[in-house]
C-alpha cells in the first residue's frame, strides 16, 4: 500500500505548488531559465512549421522522417476546460507557459477522450489528428515526446520543449500526422503542438532528456 501511495505521490508532486516552491533551490540543474516567455523559443515558428511539413510529406511518400523534432502527443485543454478526472494519477500532463494543458496519457479516460475528440473532428475522409500514438503501430514515430525523461544531476538535458500553434493554413491532408487534438470543438483556435528541440548534437541511440520545468522571469 505504501509503495502504491509513493507512486501516486511521485506522479502528482510536480503539480503541487508548495512542493515545487520548496524544491526549486535543490533542483537548479534540472531547471531551465528564460528571461521572458517571448524568449522561450530555440528556433522560430517558421522553422518548426517547415520541419513538420517536410517530415509529414516525407512520410506520405514513404521517404522516412530524417532528423525531425520529437513531438509531444495528447489532448489540448484550455485553462477553463475540465481535466480533473483525467489528471488523477496521471504523470503525462504538460502545462504550457500560458496555462494550456496537454494530456499525453495513452491509457484510461485520457485515451478515450483523445479518440472521441479525434473522431468528432474528422472531415469526411480526412483525419484531423493522429490516433496511432495510442497504439504500438505508430504512423508518426516522432509522437513520443511525452515519454522523454526529466534530466538529472547525472544526465543533463539535451532537448527542450517548445510550444507551437498549428496555423489554419496547415495542409488538411497532412493533419492526419498531428498527434494533438483540441478538447472543445466549439472554440475557434488552432491546435497546440509541443516539439522537443535539440540543445546540442545528439548521437544515434542516445537517450533524450528534457527539463520538466522552465522558470520565466
């Protein structure tokens, strides 16, 4: 029982503000600092867009994915949208700088919500998002960013998260590879995508580590 409680606490503590405040000083090496939110991006949105476009088009032509950035899959929730039950015991929720949440859990209620929203938004023969990351047969093999581990004192971060809002002019036929879907259909907004951008050259087979926390200001 104690072991089960410990696992639940380990999954929840990173969203418990008092614990975060007490542990920030002790975890300085595992934190990322940026002066202001506008300086959080390592590469431009235009570069992210072109890179994703090239990767998705290459996949359609069976040309492979090359060195495209890893993506963090999941359902996108605005600040006012309900996520309480999905969040229970869920270590895969990512909080963006503006408070938007992305639930990257591929099991349980989170899985059902993603599939329901994805099928709701299907446009005739065109899928508006990728469901394959919920299975073992990925059609977008880069949609695994939610499984990247936090860096540590022994293992420094080699990638960092970067937020990207998918523009309205993104090709409809390529949206089938986007591993994100918005929770509310009636909100006129673009899906939020989170990519992991390399901080240095990464060798083939090297494990990825990110900073789970970015301190702004």
